[in-house]
C-alpha cells in the first residue's frame, strides 16, 4: 500500500482507505472473540459490565487518540458505542452460559 503522500489519484486513496477499513473490521472481530471468551471468567452481570474498567479503558483510548493526533472526543464516542454493544453481546453470551450450566 502506498503512503498517503505517494498516492497519485483518488482511486489509490480510496483503495488504501478500503484496505485499512477491512483491517480495522477484522481486528474488531478478533476483539469481539476475546470479549465473548471473557464472559466465562465473569461471575455476575456487574462483572460483565465492569464500569470501572470501562471508564479506565475509555480514558486510555483518549490518551492513545491524542498521541496519534486524533480527536479524543471522537475516539471516546466511537469506543463508548462499540464497547457498549460488545458488553450487551457479552452479557447475552454470559447469560446463555449460566443457563446452560444450570441445566446440567
């Protein structure tokens, strides 16, 4: 992939952006697999939600955003939305694990 400064036209720019977005989505899928795996170590709905961890994670993402020259508010919103969705999915996964072990 060419660097942004080496791109010679919009087609090359769009191709590079699409390639990066595909990598980002692949990484989000990998992240979600870890989120689901984490549910087996959680003992309650409170531990799934882990509000202290959630706030600390958002703060760290803000720092990383600033280090990359990105808008920390935009990155926090992105992660807040994404992780809230993942928490909801993890909670479903956790509840299904609890229900399946209660039936044994």
